[in-house]
């Protein structure tokens, strides 16, 4: 997919996390997390800038999603340490979830294309593709963006309503 499709996939994939955070009363954290997921939604395609890494290779795997999750989780842990033990663990978990979702969203979008991905390479050689639309299809990318915006907006609104209903 192209950038617009990846933005849509990021919003779509992050929507359940955003809903839970908003419903729990952490709307600002939900928005920050959404911004991080959107901002990093193209990270796996940085492989095109590195000569010795093939496109849709290691950066398009489950292992890379876990690595990025662990790195952002460690960052959350370090930031949380400034605020005490009660914040440190939750921010570490938050960072891990955000990093994993960020890369997972990219994998989801690329799995929609005929080229697909190999999510467990190099341990598994199986390919994962739905073959729904070509990466360059402007309609497919646009529809994914619209779907992501609608679902994320709905999750935000539903989280607010759910939070209010719990009061």
C-alpha cells in the first residue's frame, strides 16, 4: 500500500486500543498513542533506504513488530521511571503495545496486496496475502484511509460514551 493506505490501516488497527484508553479516562494518552502509530506507520518501508535489506523482508515480519514493540516499551519504561513505579510499568506496556500495533498495522495493509508479506521469515517461508488490491491502487488506498478515519473516530466517540456511562 501507499502512504494513505498505511495511514488508514494504522487508524483502523489502533482504534481498539484508543477506545480502551479513552473509556478508561486516558484520552490524552490515546491521542498521543494514535499520533505515534500514525507517525511511525511507514517505518517498515525504510528498508528501501538500506542497500543490504530487501523490501518486504525482515522489516515486514512479526519479529520486527516485536522488536519495535520492545524498543518503544523500553522507552516508555525509562520515561515512566521519572514519575515513579506506579507509572513506569504501565508506560512500558503502553510503549510495547504502540510499537507492536504500529508495525502490525503496516503488515496488515501490505498483506492486503497480491505481493503480500512473509510474516515469520526467516523461520517460516509461508506468504500471507489477501490479494484484495494492488499497492498502487488509489481507490484501495483511499478507501482504507476513509475506513480508518471512520473507525477511529467511532472508537473515540464510543470510548467517551462508555466512559460517561460508567460514571
